[in-house]
């Protein structure tokens, strides 16, 4: 993975590295916003953390043409737009929506113009799929400085209902996207959603998304990381896992990350699920680089400023391509993506960041016996600020407090007393502190939603003999290819450790329902992803109750 480092700058941009940190460049004039309605600003319990630096970077301007709505484009610093390709028209990367609140939702698209000039566009959102009842419309500019992506946030919407949206530019109109607002904070209604992760394009088709797109009962999709993989091109057949090829080298520069997102976004199944449901998205490691934490790349990749530059490029491309709110606008190599979304009285989803603020993986990473560093009582996975935020965030009154996060939390004692150092097993003191801290605040059964390991699991999060929470781990959409019904080693773990309850090594996702103080988890699995067209079938349906950790058949 180190071949060719540092990458040669693209032609015509050789001076980039000499201009200083790109994130300190002043923002340009393309970011703009209209003040949201007071109802939006006071929406209860859904305010994401926003550092003061965000407000400086945003450099926002009032624009009268966006009355009743908030629109945002990313900061302008780099002229490096690539004109993406071309026969597909302007809207070849599809549409998306995300971060639903009761009265607003982010609408997203990214244009593929033939030339790099800014493109004015119009957007509209309606209460019906025929656009006879348009409830908000406005204009925005998709410019090269943000990869021709645009984020628009209509406000004043009704809670707990579908809306339809579309974009128009240069005489072309996007496909129609459907989205859904969160229920009102006092609404006691079921919440149905998908937990999914890890869509390595090379490893298979995104058929699972086709099935999720057809599930009309979903309120949203939670995607907990590895939206892209950064690795460079390998030809189909180069290994048995390579079913499709990605273009280009390993992603390091902004243009490379942008191009990688564009390739993923051209996938028809991925476009379909984005057009069908709002997403709540966070990142794990591969949006930047395998197994990075904090400012530390995986060895032997370059660290220091070079890794900071890489993180800045990766996060900027992530922001541009995800339907997230402006609080997640990166500040160079730093980003605040942890946030809370509340879905009526049944559940609050706390989206965590277990990469950015974590101590280095102990014992040299990998699966190891515990070295001394594992026993560090001050070890951090979330960082002290995020921990304090979480302990405050759970005071919202919803029946179930759900942690949407990346790395395996329940302990997995592998043969030979080995543990995965890139999971919470590498940081047992942090795990106990977080889970006991939640218990101390009256959260009897924090429900943890995880990804990362490309396998489906269910288990109890324990500290010593005590169960402090319940974890449902979603398998991958495509990563690791077709898979198998189960790994023998995992089954042996379950047999030996009663806090581990379920395992599957197929591709798919988990479909959850939060209702009446219970969370169900239905595991959908596909028999193959190395070719298109697989059916999805449930392989388990489990349940936990808000009142105590536990897993029983549903
Ligand atoms: Fe992954």
C-alpha cells in the first residue's frame, strides 16, 4: 500500500502542497444559508454538536431566494473539480436525503457537468409524488469547489411523513427521491430502520440495497461506516474476491476520493436505496485508510502532516458526498460527526465516532494476547468530550437509547486468550466506563448497533459478570464477497461464551423495529453477491427489551 508515496500532484496543481494547510485557506463565496425557522432552531433534542470553528468556516450569507429553507454548499478552497463523465447527464450520481428531524431533512445531489463551471440548480420538495403539493422550493449553486455537490435543507416540514424531492438544472431533471421526516418528539409510534455497513465495491454487487429500497415501511437507513474503500484498482479475477473493479490508485488526494465516491454512486442499487429512504451516515476507517485512529495511520503509511492532509481530503470528499448536516463540515483533518437523532418516544439514536478520538490500538493492533497497554484505566475510544456529550445526550426521555457505532463492543475471547485490538476489547476500561456511565444515568439497556466485521452477530455487552447492554452487529453489504452461513471459529466462540448469541457470515443487513419498549433485529442474508440478483431471506429474528439487557427470539 505504500508504493508511489507520496503521490505525484496532478498536472497543473504542483504548487498545492506549498500553499500551506489547505484547511486554513479562506472560504470562498459559494456557501450560503437562509436562517431556518424558529421551529427548526428549537427542535427539541436533536441539536448536533457544532464547534465555533464550524461557524467561521461556513462563512454564510443570507440569500432571499431561499426563503423558508436552508441550503448549504461546502467551503470553497480548491479548484480541482473533475468533469465527471458524460453520457449520463447531470444527475448520473443520483439523489439522496439524510439526517431526518421532525421538521427538516437534508436533500443532496452531486452533478456531473461537462465543464467545471458552477451550475445553478433548482430544487423542490412536495407532499405527493406527483409534485402537485410543493411545500418548499429554492435555488442553489453546485460548484467545482465542492465537487458539484449540493446540500439543501428544507424546513417547516410535518413530522413523521413522506415527502418527495427533485432537482432541475440546465433543462435536466433528476430522478424523484422519497424521504421521510422523523416523528414528532411526543409521538409514540414504531420506528423501523436498517443497520448496514461495509460496501466494498470490488467484493460484490450491492443487491442488498435493492431489497432495502423496496421495503416501504422503513423510516431510515443507518449506515455505520466503510461507505467506500480506499484501495487501488485490482482487475476482476485478480483474487477470487474481486467481482468488480474500482478505478484509480489508492485514494490519497481529494480528487481521488471524489472519483471513488462517484464510481460508487453510479451503482444502480445504491442509487435506488438512497432515492427510497433517508440515510443517517457515519464513517469508519476505510473512508480514510484502513484501521486509522486519531492522527495515526496504519503503518507503514506516512504520518504527521501527510496523514493530516489525507484525512482532510478524505473527510471533505465524505462530506461532499453524504446527506449530512453542516455541523459535520470538516475542519481540515478534524470533523465532528457524532450527533443525536430522536424518533419520537421510542428511540434516540446516538451516532458515535469511534475513530477520531481513540487511543492508538494497543499491542501493535491485530488479534493479540493482551499486553500492558490493554489495561490502561484511562484508555479512550470516544474521547472525553464525546463521552461527556453521550452521557448528557441520553437524557432525552426516549424509551430506548441506541448507540450507532463502528467497532465490536461485546468481548470476544479468541482461542489462546487473544482479542481484537481494533475493537472495544482493546480498550476494556473505556468500555466499562461508557456502559457503567450509561447505567448510572438510568439507561438499563443501552442498545448498541455495530458494523465493521463483515459478519452478523448478536451478544451482550458485559463487564465482568454483569450485562450492561445489548449489541446487534450488522454484516456487510458486499465486503468479503459471498461468505458462508457461518464461520466455524465464531460458532465455537458462541458455544464457549453464553453472552454471544448469534452469528452469520453472509452478506446483507439488519432490519430493526423499535416499538412498545422493545427492539427487534431481523437479520437479512443473501446467498451470493459475486453476481447480481440474489434474493434476501431472514436468518434470525431476535429481540431485546428496554428494561434490561437480554436477547430472546422475536
Ligand atoms: Fe469494512
